[in-house]
C-alpha cells in the first residue's frame, strides 16, 4: 500500500487546498496520513492572539485550538484519513507575531521554531516513510506556511516525491500569488482533475465550521466558491471540469501521473 503524507500548517489547510487529491488517493487505496503542525492550545491568550478567536465569535473562555482539533477529527473521519497527527507547536500569534501585518511579513529573526519543526518533521518522515508528500507553496506568505516550506529541504524526502499544493483560499483571493522562494527551481504545474471528488472535498471543508465565515463568508458560500475556483484552475491548464493544481519536480514519477 502506498502512503501519502499531507502536511498542513493549520487545522484546515489541507482540506481547503487539496481535499480533492486526498479523496482521490483514498479511493485508490492509498494510506493517508494527515499531519498538522501548529495545533497547540495556549491558555489565557491575550492581545492579537485572543483577537484571532474573538473575531470569529468565540469568547475568551473557549479553548480555540481544542475546538479546531475537534473539527479536524471530524474531517478525518469523513474523509477516511488513516492516521491523524497534531504536532503541538504554537501558531504565529503565540510566537511574537502580534498583528495581521506581521503574519504576512518575512519571519522574525527571533522566531526559533525552525529547529523544533525540523526535528519533529524529520522524525515523522522517518516513521511514516511516505511515497508521496503534499506540502504548501506558501501562497499568501503566511509565516506559518513559510516556515513549514523552508524546513522541507532538510528532510529525507526527494523532490520527486513531493507535490506542492496551492494554499487555498489564499489562491482564490490572490490568483497570481507566487510560491515561496525556497521551493526548488524547475518545478512545473500538474493539474489533477478532481471533478468526481469535488463534492467529497466540499463536504470535508464544511467540517471546519469555525473558519467558514472568515474564510468563505459562510457555509453556504463554500461550494460555489470552490466550484468556481477549481473550474478556473482546470481552464487555466487546458482542461475541462475542475482541477487542483500542484507544482511537481521534473523527475516526478510518470506512472504517478497516470494514477493521479
């Protein structure tokens, strides 16, 4: 059985960005491992960190990350994820990024998350031994996405084993956003038809109810936004139907293209 390791900065990124691919691989009997990096509960948040939950209608007494982990668990159950991993690292607002602007600026020099992140991901890769890794491109430049992407070269994973997904809904709002400069040179787009999987993806996305008003404008908007977006992604790459688009290395295994 082939194993796919989906790396998610936050508790929703894989669902929104490449849930169609996840459903497609699962239907082809791949073992699915979903690992989310920044999942730690922080008691008594203040300032901007607290605002990140109160602006979603959640009071200060709510354990925001526990709520989101429960949503992630619901997604995993709905999608048939075989192994769900939370890496228990703190999100950027708990690491000195104290404003919306700071989240999308270059990483702080005193953000010391990289060594811990590298150690945890290295152990994970050695344990899972994935045939395929799906990782973000860091479109939109959210610092948590950037830090995850910048650790990848240190892992025991070949470029030929990685697909970089288009971070969504950043890709919806910023269709011409560029991947982080740390991605390897010579990558090329791979458009994967997910028309058959799109209803399953949408059903998985709505599991993250706390995020839907902020990210999509409400649950009722998820389906039309994703249907339109993935239809445009397909058209931009000369396809009909709906596509999720990835970046792949020039040595990405040709037989996987047939599978995908």
